[in-house]
C-alpha cells in the first residue's frame, strides 16, 4: 500500500511515522517552500489520549526521548487583573503533558520523505481505484490513499467535501514566546491563568523541558537532530480587531498601566516567532462515500485554541488511521476511521466553542 499525505503538520507527520512503523509506504507533500519556512514553535498541552496516540505512532526506541523532552502542565487557573491580583477562578485545574511544537515536529520529521514546495492542485480517482494527486511542481503521484492533512484551508477538503467550509468566530489573538528568565519565573502564579484587562485577555503558559531537547537527542537517540532551545513562556492575547502593524504592537497597545513584568514579557519576545491570527473552526458535517481520499486534523475538525484539543484530536486521528489501515482492506479501513473520527472530531469542535466565551475579553 502507498499513502500520499498532503501537509507536514503534526498530524500528517505523526501518521507518516505510524504508517512507516506498520510497513506501509508513506510520503508527505508540503506546500511551504521549506520545512522551516514558517515558525511553528509554540507550547501545546497534550492530554493522555493525545500523548498515547503520539507514542503509538513513534518507534518504541524513541519513547525515552519523547519522555525526556516534554514538560508537565500545571497551574491554578485563576482570573487575575493586570496587576496580577486574584479576581476569580477559571474552574478546575487541567493537567497534562506539555510539548513544544517546533521540537516535536523535528522529531516527527526524522527518517521521513517530505517533498516541499508541493502545493496540491487537484486529484483524480482512477478506474483501478487508485488516486492520482497533482501538485504545482513535479509529476503526478499515484497512490492507494490520499490523506488531506493540510490544515484549516485544506485544498483536499475543498475538492472532497466542498460544502464543508471554515467559520470565522470573529475572535482574534496574538501569540508569541519569550525566554523564561529569572524575571519571568516570578510570574508562575499567572501560568495557566487568565489575565483580564479592558477588552483583552492574556494567557500565559510555561514550557519547561525535562531535559534540553538537543542534549536529550544526543544522549538517547543520536540519529535524531533536535533544535537547541531553552525554556520559555508562551503568551497569547485574545483581542478585538485593530490596526496594529506587528503582533507586539497589537498586544502592547492594550497593556497601558499593566504590571511591568507583563509588558516586559511581550517587549522581550522574539518578533520573528510571533503571529496575529484569527480563530476559525471547521465542523465535520455530511460524510462522503468512503474511498481512496480522506481528511485528518484541522482539515476536517479545526477547533478554537481555547479548547486545548486541536493537536490532541489530530494525533488521535493519525493513530486511529494507521491502526485501521494496518488491520483491514483500504475501503473498510477508511470507512471505519471516518465513522469514529467524525464523532469525536465534531465533539472536539463543540467543546472548543463552548470554552471560547470564558476567554473572550469583556469591555467596560
């Protein structure tokens, strides 16, 4: 069996690793001109199901490395004012395993064939049941299965299920990362909490590696090359639309009179690793007839980041699909995968939208 995967995000790469371990030929096609064309290095919280799915797709020899490069999620989940005074609670604390997307992506890339500059332009299902995928550059690729893991703007989804389209929630957020220095370690009470300002909400999360990733790879899996990154604070501000030129300006323009450490956190962040984004969701609706084309991750169930379940659901997809493909015929495997994925994917989107109002800023 040969599988073509459109999209080199976490879900697509995790699937490729899982299929590789199952003895199934899989190649990844990424529209970006290079793997590092866009920075994708923010902190993610994996629940146990997401972490188990990730481990299930990785070679067992890398499990010790994975355990070494993650961290532990914890926090009081308070609501604080801009001077860091407690004014409420978000609800029960959420525990989990913290991973850095940039580091995890490098781990998942190891040993895979990834074609960059390969934007999908279309596909055809042939009379023999195989699917021929076409890309902007290079020859068409024929495989037994095409998986659209190409994100919220999925080209595969647009062709397979044109009635399934993204919905813009109208909420925007700016995200960045700042080295976790001694100064910012003092903000630990705010990690996992919400800082409520006038018209904005600021969310902080610490990424503390159990072992520095580069060191861990050298000691535990020398065939894996991981980036040399240190602990940092991931910050995200949910805000209304504005005309700010840069992500930092978007945040700082709303932080007049805030605690100096909070302003310094944004001021000292890396401008190349910051982004101003809109929150869009994709809800899986009518199913198509199972065949040699399917979808995975944000391509079919993009969630609001306030739900904390986007990466977890994509990893769950990857593990489920690799198990289905390893156990049955292609049409039966894809059908079984899609039935289960549609159910929990739709629930993940609903949960993320239910969680969004608690984080949407209130104006006075």
